C-alpha cells in the first residue's frame, strides 16, 4: 500500500543516513588513521571498532585499506580478506561519501561508505551497515504501530463525528444538509423579493442580513447599494436605529437617507436570551395616499369632536338661560355665536383657496378653542395660490405639525398667556406661513438640533419626528422652514414654499 511504501522508504532513508553518519565518525578517528602506518593495523583498528559497533547497534563496521583488504570485521576470520559487494570504488577512487544497498558476507544490507584520509590522501574506507532483514522488522513494527494509531484516530474521529452530527442535527431540527441548503436559498429568495426593506442584527449590533429594498431606501447612490454590509455595525451604517433599545414598536416615522420611512422593530429572544433585532422599513411615500387620507379623516374627526364639545358647552349655556327665562339673552347669545362661526368660515373661504388647508385651519381653531387657547389669524392673511397635490401634502404636513407644536407649547401656560398668531401670504414668488406662539420658546443651544430626527424637548416616548418630517417634505419642493424668536415671547416658525403649481 502507498502508506507502507512511504513508511518503508522513510525508515530506509533514515537508516542509510545513520549508517553514513556513523561511518563519518569512524573515518575521522585519529587512532584508526595512525594504525594504517603500523605493521599490524588490524590489531589496533579491530579493538577500536568493535565497541563502537555494539554501542551503535550496527550489524557491521568494516574498515579496509585502499586495496579493499579488511582491517576490521565483526567476524575475525574475515580480517585480511578482500571486502565484497563491489561498491567501494566511489569512496576509494573518487573520495565520495554515499549510501548503498548491496549483498555482503552477512547478507543484504544498507551501507554507509566514507573514505579515510591521511595527509590529504585516501588510505582506506569505512563501511557501516544494517542488515535488510533487521530494517524490514523495524518497518513492520513501525507499520503496526502506525496502523494502530490510525485505527484509534479513525475510531475517535467516527465517534466525534457522530456526536457532532447528532448535536448539529438537534440544533437544526433534524434537517439534512440538502434541506438546509434548500431552506437557505428559499429564505434568501424571500428576503430579496420582499418589497419592504429588511435589516437584521445580532445581539452585538452587527448586521446579519440586509435585502435589496433596504439598500434602496437607505442609499441614494448605486455604488453604495452594491456594497455588502454584512458584519458592519448597525449604529455606524444606520445611525437612527439603536439595537440597545430592545423594545418592540410599529410604524414609527423616521428619516433615513433622503426618505421618510415607517419602521417596525422586533426583538428576537432565544430561551429568554436576547439574540438580535429585525427591522422592517417602508417608504412613507408608498403609503402616502392612504396616510394622507387617514390624516384628513383624523383632522376632520378632531374638528368635529372639538366643535361638538364647544357646541355642547354652548347648549348648556342656552339651556340655563331658557330655564331662567332669559329669552332676550338667549337670542343675543345665539346670534353672537352664529355670527362668529359665519365670520370665521367666511374669512377662511375668502382668504384661503385650498379647501384642505381651510379644513386644517378650521380644525386647529376648534382644537385651540377647546383647550382655552386664543388662536388668531392675521386679517391681512391671504392664500389664493392653488397647490399641486405634492405641494398640498407638504403644506398640510408642515403647517399641521408646526401648529400642533404651538398648541402643545402654550397649553401649559397660565390663562391669558395662551396665544397663537398665524399669518400667511402668497405675495411674490413664494407662499409663506408664519406661526407665532406665546410658549416658553427654544433654548439657544437647542436651536441647531430642532429639525433632527429623534430630538425633542417634550417628555414622552416617540418624540422628535414632526419637525424632521416637515423639513424633508418642504425641502423636496426646494422650500424651507425657518425658526426665530417670536413676537409673543415664544417660538416662531416660517414655512416657505416656492410656487410651482397653477394659480
């Protein structure tokens, strides 16, 4: 077999080198060289060589002169006779040291041949040999030991492989490799085909999966979309997502790249141990029509709720006046309220051409009235510009958020200081909306951050989205939102929208 041949060749090579090394040592012994100059070299050399042979384990150490006559041999009777094998020429004639395998008086052996030099001249040769039979016994013993070791290793390997296989199968719910590969391909296909962006991160915050839709939402340049983000930290790639917050939320509005998105976060647990987080991301623009419709319905509902509450209070006033038989006061009160409503509706219908903005302002007015807040629209305000659908959505988002922030800012103020002033005009090349409140205002150090996603000075969770969304919506129309300290002592926001639609 191949392994046995490798072992045999290795051992024979090692024994050959051993024989050659021992022959070098013997050939360099000074006493042996000097013995060649005596009348009876064999008597001296034999006494030196025999102990070396016994200690080294060599089968024989033969020392011969230049004519090949033996001066030392394990068999004393062979001394004085010519060396056999015919492999001394290279050592005696060419001065080479080499290994050979030849048949001698003791049998086939592996030999090391080294010339003996005296004063630079070759005077003899040393031949050290190990019998081939002994070498084969050594090879056989080594092979048995090796095969035993290999057998033990294979047995341990099979046992370990069986244990690992069973352990892995338990982890993989007894699925075979082919099933795992098929499931992986199937999951990858599903991940990439989903229209929503999907990002998964492990417990350490490293991204483990990101589909094509997520890259399209996050990155505007094609070169960035082609990169692989697996293994990178989520916080560095998508700063607005924080895996340390392990709570679950749905449809949270955020700003990612150049898009307004809705984000869902789901934490993954493995036997009560946190294992990571999965985020699903949708562009808000894809749901814009439904979202805007819902917003308008909500605004209408809030307007109706506020109006109902207001009318309920007024009905109680009328009821009290009727019960006390104050008929004249009842008539005056009804006329006064009717005139106020008519004047307000007439003012908005005359000053604002867009019906949705009319509805927004009416709803916010009723909401302010319910909260006891004085909301006034400057009498010189006028907005005759007819907005396109995109402009209309941006104005409703920005103006609605700014007025809502103003309502929240002043509702905690003392009575008489709850005031909001609104002014709008379309004179010139831009449409301007200004909202001024009497709230506490914004600290100077916080002004640069008020349009950042997630930044808010108000208490509670899920804050810091309205102004960020408004700024992006307006920026898409090449407009802007500006902040300054208001005349009422609070905050003042100006929304600037370039005219892009038909008037």
